[in-house]
């Protein structure tokens, strides 16, 4: 079975179509390929940010590594947001009740 996670991203980081999903915690069904991509992207982001901490961060503003981290983070959000949303417990109960009444 695929893993799921809950994450909230800043509205400014996502497009307007994703703004409503950002306002609440969204659970998504993450397939193994997407999970692996998220894991690899997360490790790359962590590696670059750790490198920044160890170097003091001043050189980062000149050599483009900040943009690299921002690009990796955008790709991470893109992969995550492409995964289908899981219905909340209330939505599942409502759907069950609606199916029984109809």
C-alpha cells in the first residue's frame, strides 16, 4: 500500500489553483515512484542546506545555490501536489451515508 503524508505549504510557493488545498492540511496518496522522488529531492535539499550551514552561508548568495535549493523545493511541491488527495474521515462518512440513502 502507498504511504500518505500531511503537509501544508505556503500559499506563495504554490500556484493559485492549489491555494485552497494549502489552507487546510491535505492528505495525499503517494505511490512508490512519487515517494522515491520525494525522498531523493528531500535528500538533495537537505544536503545543499547543510552545506550552506557549514560554509557560513555568505557565498551562497553569489553562486546560485540558493536558486538550486528553490528549484528542488519547487519540484518537491510539484511531485507532492500531483499525488491524489485522500478524502477526510468526514467526507468518507458523508459519502457512505449518501450511498445508503440513495
